[in-house]
């Protein structure tokens, strides 16, 4: 599995788990949902940071965008996609 694909999966898991946690907070605030989804969200956040750090030729600013809690993975993927549209390698974001 490529690093960008790993980042894409972890970013999705991070965003969805944040939405579930916030939805749980404003509705029923069920402890079991928080206990199950909270560690999943934390793990996805760490995987996003690690995957962004492992991209060999990541565009400038990708790594710090990945560190933004909740949506960092999506921001990092957008940065990589913007760079690849500008003429770089779509798999790595390299120019």
C-alpha cells in the first residue's frame, strides 16, 4: 500500500470519527460510543501525521497541515493534489 493511499484512508477515518464524536456529543452523549470511537480517532490522527511525514517529496506545508486535529489529513491530501495538478507526480506530490 502506498503512503498516499494510507494517508487517504486515515484522513477519511479521522474525519468520519470526528463527525461521529461530535454528533454523539450534541445528541445522546453515550459513553460507549465515546469509548469506542475516541481511540479510533486518536489512532487515525497519529497515522495521518506519520503518513504525511513519510511521503518522500511532500510539497512544502504538507506535514504541518497534517498535524491539524480533525481535518489535517484532508488538508494534507488537498495540498498534495494541488501540487500534482500543477505538474508533479500524482502518487507522491513530487515535482
